[in-house]
């Protein structure tokens, strides 16, 4: 008879491993050790692209039948920041006034704890159920994300592993448990632009070429026209300029180069390539007018996607509403997550703890929330196999 894993104790143990991305420090072993104890087959896999650090990932499965319900998450965390500002040691989780404090408790070691606890209870009560439960856990979500979920998904594709539905345990709720399920994400594209002119005396602009003027025009044109109006499932796409740079220490010199960086979070009305073309056109048009040369680099970190609210999504939404009393909203807002890779092999949603202290000093999750999330996960598992 396998025993029930306590979500708080498990989360504390996981937080005690200071797995600041891309380091593991035994975090993945905590997950696999407990999963093995309750009967999971654990497949630990390391990936390492050239010039990057080795990452340990885990795919674990209980059962061989379908349907296969998967839980996805990450054990890596962001750095603690200024240790003196913390009210507890960020890697020795402590309960204070009804909250568990520690780095990664909400994002998302606590989410893993709640799901593993729910699974252990489900298995204790349902030894033989029609289906499988699996875990896809990575140590490379907060970092460059090349040796993590992306590679595990490629591996699962090659092995023809079928996942019928996936819950990503990211802290999807802005301030209260039950507020929000994420059923899609916007895409992200960053543009690095350099405009090249000709250096010269500020009093003789006719024999110089100032790149500052065209770069301002380019940014203005990009920013002033809305990319779209959004749609039923997505907010409007948005461009933000994050850096404008001219290296010049003399006030009487027209600079030779100006550069800027900007990022677009885009909805499903665009793709990486459609935006790349659109941006390139504007840059070319203006730089040509000013007779300037340009260098452009585009970096995409995930395209937009939407999980259609099917029966399973609606059932989950109902369970959450019933347990929390909140009006659970389906949303595609916020940043990217590993769901952007998993969506290629399975429909997925994100639902986890409250995220309002993630990545912050004194990251915390309420004990009440953790107990409730465990219960919600348990009900989701039960209803999935019913
Ligand atoms: Zn996270």
C-alpha cells in the first residue's frame, strides 16, 4: 500500500535543494524518489546543447493504458536576490502566519507538491484505473529553455508517447486561488536594430549622417500604429521599446551608430515570420529614405497558441469554481511558459498557485491554498478517469 505524500512536507524538501537555474542540486532526485515510491516508472534524461549547461529532466509514468493525463512543471528557480531582505532563509522553507515562505514555493515547487500529493492519494484509493498519469518535469524553464521541455517533447514525439491532456502547474492565479486558468499564451519576438550613419561635426551635418533621426522615426512608426485590436481569446498585440542606445561622449559630434531593442507580445493574428516581415519593411523604408545602413536581428521565444475550451477544460473550470467560489476565467494573458512546447503534442492548460510573489523577495504561498489546490488536482484526476 503506497502512502500519501504530504504536499507541504514535499514542497519544503524540494525547496531545500537550491536549484537556481540551470543548477539542479538534487531537486530532480527529490521528485523521482517520491514518484518511484508510489509506483511510477521514472525516466531521467539529461540534455546539453553545445555551449550550455547540462540539464536533468524527468518523464515519469504510472500505468500503460490510455488516456494519459500529464502534469508538467519545473524544479528550477530564479536567484533569491538580496538574502538580507528575506525574512527566512529562501532555501529553508518556513511556515509563518499561515504562509509557506521559500524561493520557488509558488513558481512552482508548491504546484509540483500539490499534484504529487493528489496523485498519491488517488493511487491509494484507485489501484486499478483505466488510464495513465505522467509527469514531465524540467530543470530548464527559468533559463534559456533549450535543454528542457523542448527536448523532452522531441523525445516523446520520437517515442510516439501519447499524452491526452496536460496540466502545467505554473502559478496562473493573479491574486486569489481559482481566478484564472491559462488556456493559451501570446508569442514573443525581440528585435535588435542598429542604424549606421556617418560620424561628423555637429555644425556640419551636411557632410555627416545622423542615425538618431531615422531610428526615432522607425520606433515611432512601429509604436504609433496598433498591431491589431485583439480578438475573443486574446488581448491586442503590444510593442514595447526596451532599449535605445547611442555611444557618444562628445556633445559636438554626430554619432556613427544608433541602436534599439524592442519586444512584441503577439496574439494568434500574427506569427514570428509575419511580424519579421512587417518590421523589416518599415525599417527598410525609413532607412532608405535617410540613406542609412541597418543591421537587424530577430529572436523569437515562443509563438502564440490557444487551447480550445473543450469538454475537459470546461470540466476543470467547473471543479475550480466549485472548490474556490471564484468565477474562474480562461485567459491568454501574461508571459510565455513551457506550454508553448507541450502544445505540439497535447492540449494543455496552466493552473497552479497564486503568482503575486513569484520571483520576488519573500516568495510565499498560503497553506490554505496549497491544501485546496491539492484537493482541486485530486478532483480533476478523478473526473478525468471517470
Ligand atoms: Zn514557473
